[in-house]
């Protein structure tokens, strides 16, 4: 198994839910980090909490851990191992995957516990991505 390194992104994030027909606000696309997911039932948006959106529902207080990549598509079980590690210590996650890597969002109040659990399972966790210091 490859040892993975995760980095905590600098911002706190909010997850928003919109009606499936909602057009994403232009301000979203100006953010350094955002994620948009659309299904036939809803539009979900993850943005820094500093951006206020008039969503149907929202959940603030998330921190984001980036799995430093890029990760190849042939790498199997990365998200399964990460989510299992956190589930074993009763930490909920919101998972985001992109072409190059994966991200785990955990509630800010559980970030220290998540970092501790990940380190205990052989992961390296850097305090802030912008600084790349070990947490």
C-alpha cells in the first residue's frame, strides 16, 4: 500500500443544496476552490464559508483534506481506506473526487480527531496546504 499524504486546505467550507433547476451563482466560479454536483434531484455546491449563497439548505463548518496527488485511476481503494479509518472513530465525511485526486470534508470540530486517526493509520497529514507543515 502506498503511503498517502493529505493536506488541510486553508478555508472553512459550506455545503449548499439548491433545486435541480438552479443556475449556479457567478460568484462561485471566482472562488479558489469550489465543487458543483448536479443530479436530476438537486444541485449541490461546496464553497468557502466566506461566500454567502441564498441556497435552499446549507451546512457550514467543514474543513477539507486534500489527498495530495495526482492519483492514477489504477490506484484502488484509496477513498475506501480513508473513509473506513474515519468511520472507525465515528467521523462523518463528505467525499469529493476529481480527475487528479480526492478530497475529504470533515466537520471543523472533528478535524483534530480525524488528523489523529489518519496519522495512527499511517497517513501523513500536513497542517495547511499553503504552508505544507505537518500537523
